[in-house]
């Protein structure tokens, strides 16, 4: 029996557009990660970049359920003693509207060089406008 591998260079990469307005943050992130990873294709292999490009618009208007607006925290550390900074979802959306969506998708991608490469195929925008109309993105509904 012979194992057949598809070379990533022979694969054509498509562009997909996801509108996050009114949709749950995690559900949008799951769908984006699946497309980035290439799990929606029959040629999927876990160790190669088989995925497509994903554009997420209206990321600032994605909703969160329950009390996550106040309770969900984002942490960072300055590497100095006592340098831990915590910020809740509401403040993070006001300061960096695209960060929660990027953070959620990045957490669903593999660690290492493959995951870092796949993350560059994600484009997140807080509003409805994006500069990728020339790529003719296909709208994703879920």
C-alpha cells in the first residue's frame, strides 16, 4: 500500500469572509480555525498547510454569553516584579477591538512553526470594511 501526499504548492488557496456581527465569539473562532487549518477539505493532512485565507469583519460586534463581558479576563506580564496586568473583555474591546477574536483563533491553532504560519492567513477587522475585495472572498454562513 502506498501513502499519497498532496503537495501544498499544488493546492489553490481560496479566500473566505466571515461576518461576526451578532454571532458568538467562540463559534466564529472555531469556524475560522477549521478553514485556516484546512479541515473542511478532503485532502486534509495534519502536518501540512492545506488551509485557506479567512477574513473576519465586524469582530468588535461579536457577542459573548453570560457575564463574560465583565468576567472574561486577558492577562499580560511586563516581566518585571509585580508586572501582571489584567483586563476584562469590555475594556479590551474598547482598547483593541480585534484582539479577542485573534486571541481565540490563535488558541485553536497548533503550536509551533505550522501554527504561526497559519495565523498569518487570518485577517481580522473591527468594522465592515476590508481591503481584500480583489481576492473575491466567498461568504461563509453557519
